[in-house]
């Protein structure tokens, strides 16, 4: 076949492939819109009535945006200077809403999600991560935007999962993940825990920085900054409201009704399994890594985390002493039984 005809045939095949990809994306978007409508009708999370305020906690919703930004890694912790009047609060709120809407409309966001999906899939399957596969996953039409898409995807994966994407060798086309959350290695490698802990650590961080409790609105503000929106199915986590419900039912989070709130509102605290899983100091260290600073850059929270670490240490010593005493008593009893005359 003449060379000219071959070129035309390849051009026609490429056009058909591009049309097929566009149609597939359109179908996915339509399905997502339909599912979004279904998700938006899901019932409101039912929480237990609130008990007396916990010592050392506070109810200061004005801090929500600052602490949310710190956990999301978009501002330095020194930016939290408290409220500066209703006018500034309103302006900041409008800016936050505009930022969220802008993120939704960003045409590259869909490609970032697609690349994140590929990266997480490669990590879970322990497959090599190659640049050619990443470009293919986002469509070659976006090749010129690849550096920006990769930067965003890598930053989000590091924030949510603690996985840092690095080149295998300088200027190479192969990448690997380095796990920055060593104390969660076992959890991150298993199916259910991998999904849940991915969003759990940012939530625990936000709750801690917000005075050990966050309203449901503040929780959604944080999730929005992670590109997780109420009523919109997430490509990796699925139904966000079900995700939060699962974390509450698994006792990683505790949900309570805020007394006398009109309309009724919920608030979230650390659950018992969260205290068993991690500590305030470990969470603060995570926030510091994300913010590119050290835990001492959050002086009040560092002091609280330090006290928490001391209390944990003091609680561990009596438990270990009691265990040794019980073992000694059992050993002595066994020895006494063997020494009795037959």
C-alpha cells in the first residue's frame, strides 16, 4: 500500500480513537451526574446526643478555615491569627467558596483524578510506575499539561496517603513511592484500611487542630479541599457520606449532636480506635510535614500533644508493672505447687 494511503489510514484510526475516548469520558460524566443525584438524597448521618464538653476542647468554628488550610497544606500555620471582624470573616468565606467552585470547574482536575487512580492502583499492585503509562492514562492530548497534572496528583497522594512520589534515578522516566507514614505501614497495605485511613488521618488532624472537635460543616470544608464533595461520588473513596459513616461505625470517629443547634448539627471527635491507632504528636508531625515545617511551629498544639504523650507513657508503665507482677505471682504459685510433697 502506498505511503500516502498508510498515513491517511493512521490519521482516520487516530480520529476514531479520539472520538471513542471523548464518548467514554462523556458517558462517565453522565453516569457521575446521575449517581451524584442519587448520593445527594442519602439520609443525614444520625449521631448520638452530645454529652458534657470534654476537658481541653473548644467550640470555635471561626478557626475552621485556618485549620483546614493547614491540614490541606495550602498555608503556613502562622496564618491562623483568629477572627478579625465579621466583614473579614464574610470575605474569607466567599473566597473559600469561590476557590472550591473554581476547583470543580478546573478542566485539569479530571485528569488529576485519573492519574491519582493509576498511581494508587500501581502502588497497591506493586507494579512499576512509568512516565509513558501516566501520560497514556490522562490522554496524550494533555501531554503539555503533564508536569502540572503530575505535580497536583503527587501532592494529593502524599497529603492523603503519606506516599511520596520520587524518581527512581535523577531525570529518569520511572518512579516509586516512599511511605512517609511508617507507623501506618500495616494499615495502608490492606484493602479496607487503605481506603479508610487515606482520609482518616487528614480528618483526625483537622479535628485536633480545631480544638479536638469539628462540626459537620468543618469536616466537609476539609474534605472539599481534598476534592471530596458531598453528594458527588469520589473516584477512589466512593460515597463520601458512607465513608464518614463507616469511620463512625468502626469507632475511628465519634459523632455527636450539638445541643440546641438550629437546624440540628453534628460534630465529630476522635473515636477510641483513633486513640489506639495514632497519637496527637504523630498527627501533628504529619501536619508539620505537609506544611513543610516542624511540630513546634504549632506551639499550643505541640504543648497539648506533648502532654498527651506524657500521659500515655505514664499509663503504659503501671500496665507493664501489673503484667510483670501477675506473671511473677503465677510463676511463684506454680513453683509452690511443684514443691509440695506428694
